[in-house]
C-alpha cells in the first residue's frame, strides 16, 4: 500500500495528487493508494482520499505502507524516516501558491543528501522516482546523530518564524484592506446620500460595493487564495457573501437603532457600525471562510 500525506497546510497541493493519478493511469502504480489530503480538495476514482485524520490513524497508515509519498513537512518525513520507510518527497513551491516560500526544497534536499529519502523535484519524473524506490534502501535513522538534530532544530526554528510572520502579516493586511473597505463603504454612502435617495437603499448599495472590494482584496492579498479550481472559487464566493449578508443584517439593525431609536447623526452611526462590522467580518473569515491550520 502507498500512503500519501499532504499534511495540514492550509494551501492546496493538487500538483502532487495529479501526478500520482497519472502514474496510476499509466500503470506505474498498481498498489492501493490512500491519501491524507488535508485542505487539498481533489477527487479521484483511483485513490482513497481522506481529509484530516487522527494521529493514531496517521501512524497506523505509516506503519502499514510500503511507500510514503509526502510533501516537505518535517513531521511527515521524520515519522517515516524513524521507521526506515521508503519515502518520496516533493516540495510545496511558492510559485504555485502551495506555500509562502520554498523552504521545503531545502528540507527535502538535506534528507535526500543524507540518504534518508528520494527527492522529487519534477512531477513529470514521478515514474522514475517510483522505479528508484523499488531498489532504494534508506539510511538507518540514528536519533542521536548530531547533524540530524541540528538540521531538525534549524528547520523547526525557521518554520516557527514563518508561522509568526504569517500571523502578523495577515492581521496587518486585513487591517489595511479593512480600512480601505470601510472607506469604500462610507464614501459610497456619502455620495449616494447626496442624491437624495432613501438612506437604507444607499446603505445597501454602499455595502454591496464594499463587499465586492473586500472579496477581491481578501482573496488575492490577505489570505493569498489564488486557486483556479471552480469548486474552490464557488465555495469561497458563497461563503464570503453569506457571512457578509449576515454582517449586513448587523449593519442594518445597528443603523436603525442608532438613527431611529437613539437619534445619532447618520454619518457617525455609519462609522460606528463599520467598526463593528469589520471586526465581525474578520472573525467570520478567520473561523469559517479561510481557516488556518498548522502544518505537519
């Protein structure tokens, strides 16, 4: 059995699954293939695909597999290296939006250089890697090897820095585009209000324009979600607009309370409600739309 693990990285890694699918179709892979796909949404009649699995199930599949095909996650590689498993590892690459940088290339090269795994740089050469794996005898892992300990410590430290950087970067960009979104909403509302139209119709139009702006900027710049997969895009659009409609309800209700019940100035009420809405939208996006998970 071949076990494929993509970890729990929040970005997709369809390239690897497509390459494996092709190898199955060409007859290069005849064994049963089980995939732990994480957040990579992929359908195949040739493989058994699981999303997220428990640590016990993960270890069971590592124990049972004859070959592990994985991304460049330290945890995924080490768990199999310690058991002397044959491993083919392919790095997630920044240019395909599979990671924030190319540090997985370094991780895989170091393990491959020391004879622990087989490196897969070119997906079109998976067949060659599979042939090599048949005769490959991985180097026996020594848990107290100084070089290995230093390597793992360096990798973990680097990944931790990346993790903290991403958290800070996400918040900063979300705040920046949140301010711009608020300006789009308020300026649109102000200009429409000058036409003499009903205040609530103005509010709806201003909301729609700001949501359109927010979706584009959130997708491309905040959460870096550039997948061209139609199902992914549709899911993102539906989820995004559903929760924006929910926040619109919060906005409308708040505007009514502020203007009609408390008699607050229209523009002051608009600014106050935009602060409430931007906080609500960040929570919705973080928890329900663009969920982040740690990598293996």
